[in-house]
């Protein structure tokens, strides 16, 4: 089945929050402490996405972009990119609905992110942070050409610090042909 990618809006906040919480509970089970994935997660994600998608970031160059993957009208994944003060672009989220992974949705979303950067942030480096123990995601980003550029600790809601990797696609927003991967 074909994947359609569209730009998200504030009207998508509830859908994205539900998908985000579901993805975390599935992908991070056994990695993130259970308390961080418990009952309050859906409400916390709902609040975060409502705020993110309603905010006025000023200049378009400073405005994050939400991309939503759909199949047959159903949201099956999303990506969220955030321009950073250092000129890089943070891929803050890339999630695929549990049960739909491995079918090309993540690849389609990452391609759409690269296309967005080529248009809106030419030459900018794309980077992300991924939990070290999320081996499925680590393998995906490595297959997609991401280069491991740092190791650090990430902090999750509730103050849980966990080891993570940073992956970078240098010049992912380059205009001269295909994005660097």
C-alpha cells in the first residue's frame, strides 16, 4: 500500500500524541523505566503536542515542521524537525505505528525530511538522538546513512537518564542532487 506524506497542522495534535505514546510504549518497553511509559504518558504527550503545534515560532527558518505519513487515510507515522540555533536541524521525532514498522514508512518519512531540508534549509546538517539500546532504530538510521557522531545521556520525562547516540546526515539539506546519506 502506498504511503502519502503531508504537512501536519495543529489539528493533528491528538493523533500525533496518541501515535507518539503508543510508539514509545512499544519501542521503549524494557529500555525506559516502566514509570515513564505509564498512565500519564498519553496526557503528557497530548500536552506537549498541543503546545508545539499551536506555538508561533516567528521566522519560517525557525519554525519546526511536522510531517505525517498516511495509508488509506490513517496516520501511520510522523516526523518532526526542529531548526537549532547552531544551524543544524534536529530530527526530534520519527515514529511509525507499531505493527506497521518494516514496511517502508520510516524510509518514506526520512526521505520527506530530506526533501523538506533541501527546500527550506539547504546545506544544513540533520541530526537526531536515539537511545543506545533501541537497536531496531539504531540499525534503521545506520541503514539510512546516518553517521554516529556522539554518545551522551538523554533525559526522559520523570528525569530518567539513559545512554543515547547522536546520528548525523551532513549537508542533508544540500540542493545539489540527492541528500547526503
